[in-house]
């Protein structure tokens, strides 16, 4: 009853200048998936659009939540997801194999995905409550490090390097924006430069190490892991400026391009829509992400600004790593392209981020209100 | 950033305001980094799709389009009248490319079920797969019907490495009759591919010539492969045809062979191990060149299976040897017309006679005439038509070996000829210089004596005998020819006076039509007369066997050389019947072949009767034999290693230099069986000359396992 009176108002107040480009991006994604399925709405395109619409409703619902609700929910949500991560790990160990998702009966849930927005949320909450003077001390660093480290470790041993990196990235950006001393980041960067090679040879699984090696020289393994990168570059490069035309992508249609509807959907798109399509995708992401940052900068308080900036950084991480991967600038890590790749969990995570941004946006317009 | 550096200094004042400031600055940094990454991605995108567009477009195209070669249709081989001896049959085939097969055992099982392969065929397939080079296609089956072909085709996505194809396969209508003449085709071996890097060689379904004419004219017969461009998926499934370039068939090869005569002669040989050569003695055109028993070239094209191999190598009649070119035999009495010509040229009056009492003492040995009872007074003509050995013993001592050897050379014995064949064994025409060089021993009188009756060191092949009789018939230097269509030049004369030739022709005619040694050789036509000469060549000494019965490999070789019509020579024919037990095994073949040439119906009537006795045509008998073998051995035949197969195939082909043991004694000729019921002379007198004559090259090869 209440909602009925609110709907027109809610619709009118949505950030349409962001949502319309986003919808056109999802539509492009749906078109690409339609083509990738050989000119069929099933099995990808239709469910892609349906999911977007469902999760958009969810995002709108999220945006209705109050700031205090977010504040209150931060730690419980974080804790619950860590428990789920442990549970996944335990079930995997019992089942005798690595597992990343929980089967809830009606859907499979990948807790590591949910951790990406959750880590931003919990860190925003943490730095809000941290006395300002302590920001530059160890007390501003160690608890945050633990908050990031626990889920990252669990995701890492799943093993899912891509998601672990995404969690770390989201957390690190939030910490950076929280005002931790720059020298720490430089120091951490330097340490990483030293530790990374060691970790590369000790911590990484063989297939992960191999992916990195092959990334450095894709032609060394043209039929194995390098095949993905090579075929993806062929798909993008052969598209040219205007592309081969809708439905004419040979790389995807003849199955040369692996994962043409998920991780490599950008290559599928670029083959048919060309560089023009690629620029459009970049343009939409620029709109969405810059809107996200603007929301963060306009946010009145520390919690909302860190939350918004962290969420847009999480989306950015997805976009940047995925696009670098398909264009041969990063090793193959299983990270889908937001709003274009077919896949429920990735859409869910990204729409949670968008919903949170919309919430902060709503708070901005009514500063101080706690509705 | 300038202020950021201040963070290096400890104990800064941190308040909500400074944190807000820091957030504002740092969000700009984050935003700029994001923007920077965006620009980097856009640049990368531009680099890939604009700067490198051409390169990737090419790669996408080479992904998408699969160019497959269509094996060219092999050129036909035709006889002189245009009848195909080797043609192509459209068929459906299935091949296997070993390097693409993922699970060989499963693939073979599935194919076996789909194609209902017999256990023997499965075994052969496994052998072939094991032996094949990774890239070289292995034939699984050909000549399939549409339903079977379709059944395999629809399962292709589950059977990586299996290739189905519509193509052409080689077909030899005459089957075993042309096995040795034409050869056969088969998938290119690794060595062949290394020598000739033509990619068509490893195209599934392409066969190269493996023997004889197919091998010799490989380049001409090959043609140019066509190409088919198809769109394929990453897993190799064909989506659609893009375009097709037709193949250019190989050139047609027209032979001098007459298919009818070739087939008739091959079939007429029957169960014997024999060679027949028929030549046009005016032009040198080879009309038939048969060596039987033979193999069926049609069944060789998919490789030689274990059982097939066992069957062929068990056969002591050596079906893998082309006896026309590679078989060497002591010519026996067939050299007598040639020897007589050399006598006349040396000035001997043909009417000069010698008394034959059944033998002649030379030095301290007695050389027997085949007719131990003697021929009485013998002149040259009688020496030929009665084949009296004493006549030749006597005059050869007077004339000497050198003129005889020279005449043998002029008539083509001991020579090889410029023919498109992969090898000829040219044998031996012995003379004193040759013996000295080979054995370091002086020529002895008994050597001359042996040579005049075609024994001792004398070895010839059936082709040489055909050339010899052609030259005797025409008086010209006839050169044998296999390929049709060259301009005929009248062959130059041998330089033998025509009265000499006429005398010899008459004597040879008397062999069949007069009081000669082969009166049953006469043709069944009143107006066409055949002139010939019999020959019986000993294989072992008379102390081991009479040459007429007993062990097959101890029997005498039977020879017959002839030409017809006697008064206007047109056709020359030479027959060698390996271990046939003497000339009576040979001349009926020659007679019937010539009968067929002049009257096809008459010839076929005789053959039909005979084949009823023998159990069918050579093809039918070969098939029956195969069935017996498969019932007897099944999959139990031993595997043949590639080396062994190669060695045997080549071994059967290699010009043999038969170990000619040094001859120390006279080779008494085996009694020439006479139509007039000659009692076997071997029983009459034990030979004083126990030394075996030079064994024919063939008589051991077939028995070694």
C-alpha cells in the first residue's frame, strides 16, 4: 500500500542518466548473447535480460534502505558471508574436491562473489567508527587487514585467484580512500614486488602459474591455455572498426572462441560490432563509474563516501581485469564482464554495487535525512 | 600529490577535515587511474582492431576455412584398343588419421561395429595403425554403400580422427591377370613422402603407384588435386561448403597390350607357375605379358593384410615375382635356332650331317642326346625340329663359343630393354671371357657343349626369349615396347641373310607341322601355321630326379618359343612353364594363345573346358584360396613386419644373380618327351654327369617361410 504511493516518486528519482546507458549496455549484452546462441533468445539472452530486470528491482529495493540500516548490517553481513565461505570449504573438503558454491535448492550461491561488496561495506563501517586520529596508526591498518585477509584466504584456497584479488582490490581501494598513510601503500607495493615472485613459485597452483606464464607468451601454448588469449585477440582484431555484422562472428559461432558467452563476451561483441561497439562499452562503463565516483564525492559523511567509492572500485576491477584479459593485457583469470557476461552471480554482485551506489545517491539528495 | 608527500612525516594531525580532504584528493587519483586504464583499453582496442586488423582477419579466416585436398583421379591405363586395364570407381570410403585419434581402441571398436568388419579386417587395421606415421591416413574401408557411409558420417563428431569421403578408388577390371604388368596402388609410405613432399600424398584416400607401370608412370598418372574449402568449427565439424575446385585427372596411359590376349594368356596358364609374352614381331609391341600365379591388385590397394600375405608367401609358385622380367631360366633347346643361325653365319653348310647314336664323346666324357636311342643321320633342320643334341655338340666344337654368344646377343639374349619397368634380370650369355672374369677359370669344351643346348651357365628371362623369337621371325632388330602411340619406325635389319632365316623358319615350322618334337603344337587352322621350338631345361641332375615327376621344384622347366603365321610372321610368343616338367607343359599354352589371337571363339572354347577342371578363373581360384585360408587361420596369421614385407616384395623383385655353381661337367639334357610315346630315358641309363645344373633362380625363393 505504501509502495504503491511511492512508485511514481521512486521512478522519478532514479538516476536515469546512469541507468539508461546501463540498460543499453545490458541490451547490447543481450544482443551479443542472442548471437552467441546462434540467433536464439535461449539459453542466454532472455535470462540475461530477466536477471537484469529482477536484480534492478532488487537494487531499487536496496537503494531504499537507510544509512543506519547499512551501518547496522555491515558486520553481521560480513560475518554471515565468512561463515558461508567456511561452509563451502568444509563441504568441498567432505565432498572431496574444490567447491565454490552452495546449492540452496532454488539457486546456487557463490559466497565469494557476495564478499566483494561486503568487504567494502564492512571497511567503510570500520573506518567510520575508527577514531580519526588512529587512521595513521597500526590500529587503522591491522583490523582492516584481518577483515580483508580472512575472506581472501578462504577464496584463495578454493582456489579462485580472480575473486581473491577482487576482494583485496576492493578492500585496498577503500583503505586508500580512508586516508591511510601513502607511505604504507608504497611500502606494501614494494613488498608485493618482492613477495609476488616468491608467491608465484610457491603459493600458486600449477594451472594458475601456467596461466601467468602463458599470458607472458601466448604463442608458447597455442592449443592449451594460450589458446584462449590467442583466439580472443583474433576475434577482437578481425572485427575491425565496424565489425563483421550482427550474427556474423565466425570466431564465436564456430566455437573457436572459448567461453564466448561468459568471460570472453567482449571478444564476441567486438568481433561483430567492431571497435565502435568496444568504444561504446568503454563509454558506458565510464559513465557508470564516473557517476559512482561523483556519488562518492558528493556523499556527506565518511561512511557513505567510502561505501560508494569502494563499490565503484569493485565494478571497475571487474571491468578492467576482464577487458585487459580479453585483449591480452592480463593473464586469464575467471572474471566476467559486468552487465554483459551471462551469469547470475556476477550480475547479482554488480547490481548490489549499483544498488548501494543508488542508495548513497538517494542519501545525498536528502542530506541528513534518515528515512 | 604534493601534499600527499607530507604523509611521510609522522605525528600529523588527523582530523575529520584532513580525512575529507584526503578523500577528495585520493578519489581524484582513483578516478584518474580508472580513466587512464580506460584510455589504455581503448588504445589497445584500437591497436588490435585497426592496426592489426589485417593480421587477425587472416587468422580468423584460416580458423574458419579448412582447405582440404581432393585426391585427383588417377589417369587410366588402357590397352591398345582403349579397353581399360586400370580405371577409377566412385566409392565411399572411411580413413583414419592416427595423430587426431584420441582413443584408438574405442575408435576401432566403434568403426568395427559400424562397418561390420571381420576379425581379420580389424586385426589388419590395428596393424596398419600401429605401423603408420602419425600424419599418414590409414584406410579403414572403401567401396561402402551409402547407408554404412552415412552411419559413420553422422558419428564423426564423436570419432575424432575419422574421415569419411566420397572419392575414387582404383579398379583393375582384369584383376590378377594384370597384377604384374600394371602393378598396384597403395597409401604413400613415409619414405615416399620424404622423397616427394607433395601434400596430396598424405591426403586421405590418395594412393600412389607401388609397382610396375603404376609406379613408373606415377607422375603422369597422378594429376592435380582439387580443393574443397569448407567452413569448420573448432572441433572440426564441417558447417558448410564454401567452394570447390575440381581435380585434374592424371594422364591416360595407352599400352601396346591387348587386354583380350593378356587376359586369355593369364587364364590359360591355369594352375601352372608360368610366364607368357606375346609380341607383335613386326613392331615390337608387347601384346601380352603375363606372369602367373599373381595377386589381385584390387585387394592390395588397402594394404596387404596378414592373411593375404601368408597366403601369397606360402605359395611356392611365387605369386609376388614377375617371372617375365625377373625370372631367369636356363633356356634349354630354345636356343637351338639361334645357335644354328650362328653356325650358318660361321659358314656351316646346313646340309652337313652328323650321326647321332644317342651320345657324343667329348674328351673323356660322353654327352648324351636327350634321345638315348639316337637320331641317326642329322642335318641342321633335323637338329632343330627333332632337337638333336648331338648335332649341336658336334658342330659347336668346330665353330666355338664366341660366334654363338655373339648371335645370342644380337637376338637379345643377355640384354635388357628400354621398357618402363622397375627392373629386368638380364641373365647370362656365357662366353670364355665372361667365365674367366667371373670364376677365373678357362673356358672348357664342355662349357661350349652345355651352352649350345641352353644349359650350363646360360640364363634368360621370358621377355628375352620373346624378343629372340621376334627377331628370328622378322630378321629385324625388334625392340619390345609397352607404351602405345610412338611413331613406328621400321626396325633395322639384323643383317642375317634371308635364306638363313628362311631355312630356320622352315625347320621351326616342322617342329609343329612336320616330323618335329611338338606336333601337338600345330594350330587348328589349315591356313595358319605356327613355327616354334621346344625347350626343356633341367633344374636338378638326373640323379636327383627325372625332371618329369617327383617334387614340383625338381621338375624341369618347360619352354616354348614360336611365331605365327609361319610364312608371314606377325605374332611371336614365348612361354616359360616353371617346373612344368618339360616343354609339353609349355607349348599347349602357346598354341591356345595363338589360336585365341586368330579365332577368339575357338580359343575361349578350349579355355572354358580347361577352367572347369581347374576350378574357375584365376580370380575365382584366388578367392577360394583366400576363403580356405581365412577358415584355417582366421586371425592367427603371424604379423608381418614392415621390413619383412618390404624385403619380400623387393626380394621377389630384385634381379637375382643366382648362385651359379661352377659347372665341371656335361649337363645331359633331360629326355625330350615326344608325342610318339618316347619311353622315359632317365630310366634307361643312369647319367654319368651327376652335377646339378645351375638351379633356376626361382625354385628356392618360394619355399622359404
